[in-house]
C-alpha cells in the first residue's frame, strides 16, 4: 500500500465508510474482550468529529475526537483495517486527531485502550502519551488502560517554552551522547511507522557508531534535559551543509522544537550557506517543516525498495541531500 496516496478528511458520523469501519472495530473488540461488550457508540458526544482515512477512495481507517465534561478532548474509535496495518496510518490519524483537538481549543487529549492492545499502547507511548488513572467510565475497568497528552494552544505551538535553551552539543560527554542516542531511536521509530519502512539506518546505529559520525550537533534542552537535536556536516566544495538528522523526543512533538532548531541552524550557525536535507517522502510532518522554512523539493529517490526519500535544498544550492 502506498501511503503517499492516503487522504485523511473529516466525515459525518453516518458516512458509509465510517459506519463500516466502526462495525469492524466492534467485531474486533468483541473477539478480544468477550466478557466486556463494546459500548463505544453509547458514549458518543453530539459534537464528535470523525476522521476518515482513505487510500484511492477506499476507507482504511478512522478515529474520532469528542469533548469531555472538564474541557479535555477524548480520542476514541481509532481503527485500521487489518490489510492496511503496518503503513503508518494509525500514526497519521493520531497526529490529525491531535491537530483537530488543538484547533478546537482543548488543552489536553485523553484516550482509553485495552490491555490486549500492545500495538496501540506502543503507538501512544511513542507519540508522547503518559499513563493516566482511569477516567469515567473506565475507573473501575481492570482491562482498560488510559493515557493523556497535553496539547499546545491554537496557533502557539512554536511560542515560548519555559526553560528552553538551544546550544551546540558535545558527544564526548557520555550523558549527552546517551540522551541524543535515545531520542534518535524513539523519533526514528515513529518515522518508521509513518513511512511504513522499518529499515531506517539510524534505528540500527549503536551509541558508539553515532558518536564517531563526522557531524556537528545542536540541541534543545528544557530545564537541562535534552529534548531535541539537529546534526549536520560541512560540504566544503559546495559551500553547503548537509543536515543528517533532525530528531525530537516524541513526548515533545508539536511544540515547535524542530522549527526552532532549523531556524537557529540556518540563521545563526550557517547563515547564507546552502542547506541540503532529505526525509521520508511519506513523513508529512517533516516535509511540511522544510517547506515552511523555504526549502525547495529537488527530487525523490528510492534507494532501496519500499523507501522513498524526498530531497530538499535551501538557498539555491544543488546536489544530493543527506538523510533526515
């Protein structure tokens, strides 16, 4: 399945594609939890917003966002058709649900999943959700697991973050190197699901292999804890720099940190230089990040079957981009 053909749009609760996916979801839940009949539809709020994922017009996934009494949003009814799983559709639906909840002014998003859904728990953990005591009506359900994530205020994802400091990093420091390595593994695991390709080289890179890369490192730290970084190398003959990787800890996604790092690099570290970068062509958040910062797309390559790489440049440079 080509996820670059995927579209996610808001849909009415009675949309035929939504209804079929919800029937399939309820059947799946009934098989997994035979002693706890699904009552999901009974809790749907009149102001619920459904999102429908389609590939070539075929419904392949859905989710919904609805308000809770205390003002938080709830993610509910997330489901991916079995033959469409493993292509990052759930990750993209989750990101779109968070954007929807943010636009509606909710300060927080919560969700409930089951103990027999390890793949869902892994998805939410990678995306920065934290465990939460059961909220109504799940407070007494032994098979339920609840999670929460704070949301930025609308239009303010890139505004002030208390305690934020951006500065160059030295991987000679063991603690710094370990923090950077861990963030990279967590961030690339999310990208792997987004683009449907588990063979991203950095996922198999050891700490020592990372430390010996001929790169310079710029980090973002909040109250002394590194939460994001960007790494690059000089291309002397082209008077250009090649961004090798941009990684944000998933628990700090959608706070504007990648934008801040990219802006700091291009305006303060390498002002006036040509900048090259690449990312998975199906990694929409990264593609949109570079386009917002004035990068032009110069091509798409497929270095190995199943991995499409979008290449970008800034300031009119030409050449082949590095990996993101």
